[in-house]
C-alpha cells in the first residue's frame, strides 16, 4: 500500500506567530541576555567553562584561541566560529570589561575599533578572577544539563563567587528586549552585597553610599546623581558621561585641550575624526589642529587652539557636538527565573545572594558527604590497625581479594567501603606513626563535619561563609575607582563666537525672497554695481552686518523667519541669491515685507506690525528670539484675508502715521498701542470704510519733522510737511490728504516718510520703472492732489511703489549713541 503523505492546512499568521514566538524565546533565554546570577550570556559561560575543562587557566601557559573556539563549538555552542571568537575577544578587552575574564596575547582589537587578529594568531587563557566564577563547580554547586548532542553535560549557571553582572555589566539586543548594564567597581559591589545580607530591607539611598555609581574601564566623568538614583530604583535611567579634558597653557597666549579619558564604548578614532571635521568645516572657530598622541603610556588627544581662542567655549562645543559627552541609558534587563525582567539594584543583589545561598548550601552538602565517607573509612582503618595480627591472618588465609573482603566483613563487622580500604592498605601505613596521623585526621573530620552541619542548619553561619569569601575576594582583586561621579549635569553654554568667525559682511534681501551674504571684498570689487537681481524684483534690504548677528525676515502672511547670519549662503555680489524656500519653506504667494537685523534681543525694544485691514500690534523684541527655527514662525495673528504691510523696530516712544488708499492719514503715539504676546492679533489702528485699506504705516521719533510723500495710481506725487496735520489718537478716521474728485479719483499707491537724498521708485502697469527724488517736489497742502510725474494715459497707472534701498550699517547709530 502506498504511503499517504499528510499535510496540515494552517493559516499563515498562526504558523509565523508560533515559529517567531519560539525563535524569540530562544534568543531571549539562550543568546542575548545575561543571567542575573552569574552575569553571563550562554556563549560567555560556555567559553569560560570550556577553558576551565581544558585546564587553560591563569597559572598555565597561553593556548591558541582557535583551539578553545573549536572546543566550544564542538562541545557546547553549535554556532559560527566568529560569534564565539568575538565573544571571547570582548571578554579580554580591558576598555570594555572592567575586570577582564580572558587574558589574550596578540592583537585583540583596540579602542579605535580596529578588528582583532584572526583566532589562529592569538593566544588566550582564563584570567585569575574568572577562576573565581568557576571555583567549586566540581562540588555539584550548580545544575548541569546535557549538551546539544547529549554527549557530555554543561552547567546551567556558574557558581560565580563574585557579583559579575554588576562588576562587568552587560549589553545585548534580543527580540522585544534589550539590556544595558554598566560595569561597577568590584570593592563597592562586594560591600553592597554584604550590606544587603546584613540588612535585607536596605534602601537605594543607603546602598548608594557604598555603590557610588558605574565605574567604567575607560574612566571618564558621570554627571547626574538623580538619574543614577532613578536607574538603581527602577532599572531604567540616564546619566551624562563625559571624557576627562584639561586645558593646558602653551607659550605665546595659546592653549591646548588635552583629553586622556573618553566615555565608555566611544570609538576614539571616530571621535578624533569628528573633531577634525568640525575644524575643517569651520563649524567651530579657534581650533588650529587635532592630534591623537596616544601611545603605550596612555591615551592622549590634543586639540591645539589658535591664539586667544575661547578654550572653555570650544570644550563645551565639543561636549555638545561630539561623543566627548554622551548620554548613557541604563536598561537593567537580565534573565531571572528563566524570564527576562527589568531589575533594580535591590533585585540584582537579591538574585546574586539567593544564588550564593544555593551554591554554598550545595557545596556544604557535597563537602559533608565526602567528609562523612572519609570519616567512616578512617574509623575502619583505626579499628583495623588495633586488631592487625588477626586481620593479617584472616587475609592470608583468603583465596583472593573478594574472599578477603567477605571474611573480614563477616568476622569483624566492617562495611563494604571499610573492607575495600583495608584490603588496599599499603604496608607502610602499618607503622606506629600512621596510627597517630589517622587519629588526628579522624579528629579533624569530626570538627569539619560539625562545622558543615552548622552551616547547613544555621542561616547566619551560611551567610558568614558567603561574606568571608567575598571579603577575601575584595582584598585580592579590588582596584581604585576610575570614574568620577558629579552631582549635577552641567549646562553647556556656548557663545556664538566659538562657532562662527566674527566677520562683517553684506546681506541682501529681495521682495520675492532671494537672499545672500556677500563679502565686503566682493562688493567693493564691483563698486556696488551690477547686483544680480530678477527683472520684476527689487531689494528690500542691503545691510552690512556681522556673521554673529541674526536676521529676522517678516512675510506678508504674518510669519517670520529667524536666520543666524552665518548660516546664510555665501554668494558673490554679481551672482543671484538663493531663494528663501531653500532655507525655510514658505508659501508660494508669500513675500518678504521687511528684514530686521538683531545683534542681541535686549529688553526695551519692540516690533511694530501694521496690517492692510487697519490693525496694529506691538510686541517686545525678545519674544522673537527662537531656539528652533527650521520653519517659519508666527509673528502676528492675522484675521481672514489680512496682510502685513509694514514691520518696524522701535524704542517704545515713537510716533506712528498711517495712510489709507482713499487718502486718509492718522497720526498718533506708539504708547497708545499696548504691548502684547508674540501670537496675538493686535488692536485697531485706523477706522476704514468699505473698500478702503491701509497702504502704509510709518514710524518716526517724537519731535521729528519728516516730509510725507504719497504717490497715486494716476501718477500724481505730493509732498507735505508733518505740521500740516494734527496729532490725534488711535482708531480714529484720520484727516483727508487728497482732494476728492467725482471722476477718476486719486487713490494712494505708495506712502513714505522721506529725508534728504532718499529716492523712491515706482512701477507702472506698462512695466516701466521710474525713479523719483521726492524732496525736489514743491510742498503742497492737505487739500491738493500734488503734481503729475508721469502721464498715466501714456505710460499706464502706477501699480507699485518702493523706497530705493540705501546701503545700511544698522548698528552704527545705536553704538554711537551709547
């Protein structure tokens, strides 16, 4: 009969879920996470046990690594040789493991991330301290299970005579779990275990008087005791770890930063490369050279500074922008009771103490059994020597060994074990001296049995054995702490001058949003002519400012862009600037209204906004200092289809003049506008009728007497003096500035306050651009319509008016007045 193959028809998600669940269980329990008792992952435990079994210990010669790897793969760990060798190498790297468990001859990698030599070149043996992890394993102290092919047994856990999980830490990633346990100081951890044994209810605060914090093999400085406390209380937390750096004086007003310790698990070569890249890219100013002077005497990275450089500022910048300072995240997950658990410090210590109780109990039981067996035999030997002549006669009369054993058991009531020992007795043991040594041994065994029974019956005695053993280990292996603990996390303040070379440059901004910075040399070489600009665009700013300043660009949609000047694109005078949307995204119909440079956001300065629908808003300048500026920020809250017409920076005691398209002008004091928040909408500035809107608002200092110039759509231009008007108050209708005509009335297109030599430009519907010197116009009263400067029937109506942007040094006036 043919064999019928049977298949199960199962849903894919059930199969995948089941198989992935099994795989996850395996890598969680048997690969990536350490055991809470001995602090070892399975591969590490198998390496140490295999080396112990092969007698590859610290008191013997080194042995080829490949031989050990072969033993581990062949007997215990049926995986790739590279995974075993890499695990073995890590146990020998003194910059990764606080107390190395494997000693290695040859290239075992470096703190620069260099790979180790192949296993056929290196030699290894167990270190002295790792023998303490395995000590007494032959005394049945731990469970053994069959290996993968059932040929030999391997330990489930090592006896671990010191708390390895905390001492050497652990790092690993499995499915759904990861672990990050930092290394600690052996002496501190042993003291904590002893304290915990003496007082099981001890608090984390009391434990932290002993365990001050992690003790990294690479040294460094830990900041943030609060983060440490949280980590020890919950198993999760974070601290700042920074390298140790000092500033050394050199000759001729120069200094250098010397780093001799870096944070744990940071690649030194990458760190040095990153620092040099910051110097090359001019992200930080003042670094002359970065050198790695590390040699056999120790680590040494030298950052040579330029003359009069701000060493502290540069060091802070390096802390913030390189791995010279990192955040270390505790995530103390380990396998406890065959399950991954997030453990706090008390739970880790409890797991270790529980393991030691079990180990010492099993060890004592084993020693007691062996002592009782030996005691029984010694008693038999003593009895045998006391009846020696009869015993010899009985044995001589026997046929063979088995017959002799049977006869003496029957004649003198010896047990099987005693009879075996008697028939194997060597003749020299029958001397007179040997009876005394046997009696002495019997006495010692009685004392030993009593001591072991007391350990097994009295928990205090048991704990004393554990504590005494730990104290002797501390005495033998303790080292000075390498990592310094600091209470607070230092706030890193970095002056802009550290990052940016202070240089005066020229910034140009156009209405359509093209922006660039240009060196003064490039401007001078062109004599300020031939500026690259699109045909229908015009400048709104041409300002000489410093690279350490900020530029605020305000758009017609009530938003602003915060631009550090040093981040602007550096482009020649004769080349077109970069569109602002390449730096910060703005809307398609969004245009730049004003560009205001700021050196510092001090108190007492205000930003004043005037909108098309007749609103006005005043806010303190310091509200506009942005920490994050990757996108456009709200400058003023606009209602409906309103648009921003003007933005000014004021001192708080300016006058304001607002003009509407229908020819009404209103003059009032700035003090009438109460300062509000950054995102507020403002208040009414002028009363407008239907179809009327604000063309422009202007500000001027109290007591000034500027000329007011307006241009209408019909090409009429009119100049008036301020004394033609009367100052009133905010939100009024204002007074008329044009004579109303029944047919083709004049409507204001441009309105400006002008001083001598200022030039206005306007564009007509036919596309021609005209230039106007307003102060050459005659003065007019409020009721005239001014004089025509073009024939609108011939050249088209005026559509746009702007001030010809003068070359500005914005901070000169402010600095001169101080």
